[in-house]
């Protein structure tokens, strides 16, 4: 069956007194996979919610397929629902297809071909058959098992309640339910946040195989590169949001060229404006100043003076008209993009034979098993591994926030900072500015102004923290850490919810400066560029060649 397009026209959406979407139009035809990119807060999630019909626009319209699936950043199911109930709902449409085909087949068998109702039944059977083929309804149960396994949920019991699952498992289950459904239009908000390499590769393959429309907001550069046929950049541009054909790699070159053209056009227009203002203000006296006339000139002076004055008047009029036109049509000044401008991410600690933190025979039952790990004063450690391997648990143990069996030794007066995946502030009604100042103290907040770090726009500093996007809250949490750098900085999935450009800048900052930094990450681009040590954790421990259990499921490699 032909899939309908997803169409949005001139969308406007105001939130908290701010216009988040301002005249956005989008055509998403079947077979196109469109990535939404831009800084946090530019409206990616808002646009998806309006496209999905979850939020209503203040102006504009959306035409959407009836069969539409939307992956929120938050789990859309109740905590007491079971995995089986979620899967049953995902399989409902496929099962309805098969049941309806069976009913129509039986009705066709009973109705003679010369009966007036036979053709109507045949047409209905044909339409339902096309729909079932498009959804692959006969294969739905097998596909559900394949999708669960591909997203790392194959061993999760179907009787488990969602409240008993981790946040990552709930997110992957919501994603699995959509892939099983195969809707005509699929809207995804940060779908790879909780996926390891294998699950991300599986998701990319599944999305490339969908015949309908896909619109995805993502920070994941590798994912955008692998699946997108088009990218829409919602960051400010000379003519509004720009759509680029191609994947993320193609976008990077086009984006740089587009920014350079905007900056060049703005500079040229400003020069021309200055020249026109000068020309329009010139008087006959300034253009043809009086000078003493000779006797031979006096007879023809009146005639020549009149001609000069006419020429001057014409030039002034022309300059004035061009000035008025250019002042109406000139491009806006390119806004200064956020640039991560923190100095040292971690503070210098005294070097010596004693590590900052030393772990021996660490066990957190069901979550982490590690025989030994030392963190030096200048460590750059990347912690990798699949979901459930214990990456976040290890960072929490290093930070002293989680008790563990075994031996943990820390240097005296060691300062440690931890950026967690879930950023929650106790007083959401406080403004960003007040939260920053009260957390750091007035003196430190003045020494390191929040705006100077390049993590949040000046316009966002007086917003209540509770009104920030997920990504903006993580930026604020990161700002609080780097404004007073700890000797050991621990970052749990630091590139989640950050714009691609900021991810590049953060990665560059991680590799330089004093202090120790440990990062837990799924980010494939970050890992490809990492120059320090890598610690790979495996879930729990697994059988070795002799059939026993490996007690130390961690491997370490040195960076280049």
C-alpha cells in the first residue's frame, strides 16, 4: 500500500512566553529518513511532539498518517504494566490483520462470485492483504523475538513489570514495540541513548528497512550518518531552518559553507550600509566645495554649478533609495554559536606513587565484579561495555556514592565530581542563574560566570531550572562541575542530549589539561577518537573455555 506523507505547514509553538517554533514547514515523504539537529532548546523535541499530535501548535497545521509511532524521551507506559502487555499491544495490529483476512476469506467462500457483495468483499480483502504484507503481519511474532534480542532484551522475562526494569531497559522496550508495529510514520526522540554498539547497529538496520517516513531527533553522529537521507538544522540561519540532503558527513561540509556565506554576506552588507549612509548624507558643499573662481570661469559658473548640483542630488537620491532598500532586506547578524569554553576540566593533584583511587576485589552483587583498578593523578580512562555491564555502577563506586564489597582507597582530601545520566535539581522553580550561584557560592560564580562556559545561552539563565530541556539540565550540571574542577572528574554518558558540535568540543577538552578524568560512554565517535586508556566491562562474568566462571570480567587496553 502507498504510504502517506507527513506534512507540516507554518508551525508556530510558544512555550513559557518564548516562541520555540516559528513558521516551521516540513515535508517527510515515504522512504525519507529525516534527522533533526541543533542546539538543545531549539525545538527538536517540541517539533516531534507537534508532528505526533501530542502537543497542538499555536498556529499552522499537520497532516499525518493514521498509523504513526512516537518514541518519547520518557517511557509512555505505566510502571505496573508487564513486558507481555507492551508486546501484545505492539502485535495487536498485525493480529487484527490476520484475523480480518481470515474473516474476509471465509465470507468470500460463502458469497458467490455473481453476488453484488462479492466484489466489495474482494476489494476489502485486497486492501487488508496489502496492509498485512506491508506490516509483515504473518512474521510479527518471530519479528518481535528478533527485535527484543537485537535490542538486548531477549532474556528479560515477559512477566516482569516495567517498574522493575532499568531506565535503559524501559527505553529499549518502547523502541522495540514501535519496530514491531512498523507504523507508516515513525518519530524518534534520541533513540540511541540507551543502546550499546550491537543494539545501535541493529536499530540502524531496522530503520533503513522501513518503507514509510522516519523523523528522528538525535545527538548521535554515527547514527545520523548511518540512517539519514536528509537533515534539518533548526539552529538559527539566514533564511530560517535549513534542510540538507544526505547524511551527517555531507551535512558537516554544507553547514560550514553555509555559515561562511552568511558571515560573508552580513559583512559585505554592513560595509555597503556604511558607505551608503555616508553617500546619502553628503551635501553639495562636501562634494564640490567652494573655491575661488578665475575671471574666465565666472561667465559659465552658474550653468556648470547647476549641472553639478543636479548630479549630486541624483547620487544622493540613488544612495538613499538603495539604503532604504538594504535596511529593509539586510540579513541578521549571525548569532554567536555556543562554544564550550571551560578551561581545565579537572584540577591538578600531586603526582606520586600513590593513585588517586585504588580498587581491589570490588563486588556489587549482580552489577559489578572487578579485581583491580588504579586511577592515577593524570588518568584519562574510558569505561565501555554493553548495557548492564556496570559502567555507571563503577563510576558511582569511584565517586563514593555506592558502597561495594572489597577494598576502596582514596587519597585524603581528594575532590571528586560525578555527572550522572539522570540530572535532577532539588529546586526546579529556581532560575538557572540562582541555581548556579547558590551551588558555587557568590565568589566562585563571579570568578567563573556561567555564560563564559559556552554551555547555555544568556537568554536561558533567568529561566526556572524545571523549564529547561533534558539537554540543558545536563549542560547546567556539567557547568557546575567544571566551574570548580575536581581532581577526579567522572562523566557518565556525557554526550547524551548534547548537540553534535558541543560533543566534538567536549571531547577535545577531555584530552588536555591536568587532573584525572574517567568517562563511561556508548558514543561510537567519542570512542574512535579516544587517546587514553580503555576499560571494557562485560556483564557479570561469563563461562571461560573450561566451563568455569571468569572472576574478573574487565579488560584494559592502552590508548594510542
